[in-house]
C-alpha cells in the first residue's frame, strides 16, 4: 500500500511540475520523509542513481540518433536499421541484409560505411 501512496504522490508532483515547466529533473524534490529529509524522484525509483541517469541519457541518445537517421536516403536508413537492429533489436549480418535487399554484400558494406 505504501508503494501505491508514493506513486500517487509522484504523479501529482509530476503533473504540478509539468504545468509549470516542460522538463522534470530526477533530482527535483518531491517531498520529505519522516525525519524531514528531502526526497527526490530518483530516491523513489529505487534504483542506483547512476543506472537511472544512464538509462535517461541512453534514451536521449537514441532520439538524437533517430533524428540523424532521418537525413539519410531510404536505402542507407534501411541498411543501418537492419545492421544495428534499430527498429526491432535484432542485428543482421551484411550477408543477410544483402539477401533481403537483393544486392551484393560488398554493396551493403559500402552503403553502411557511407551512411556512418
């Protein structure tokens, strides 16, 4: 039951902050504990702070990467998506991509190098 109460408090806090600004920090205070110590959103998540920070940073990097990929040609984008598993998490070899696209493996390699 305590988790449910904390989750409600977090949601209420995030809604309040969202109305005031567009960004929410993991280090924003969301209340105090029984001893009067400040509690942050990061404290409530129950995970080591470095892990949460890394996950958030990784998500932002993924968004930036997907923005950059949109600037590539359709074929370059397809090769990188297949090669690095960007859409489904399954990485394919150059040989598999070549067979899938009906082109040579060396051409896949050239497309990949040019796109990167």
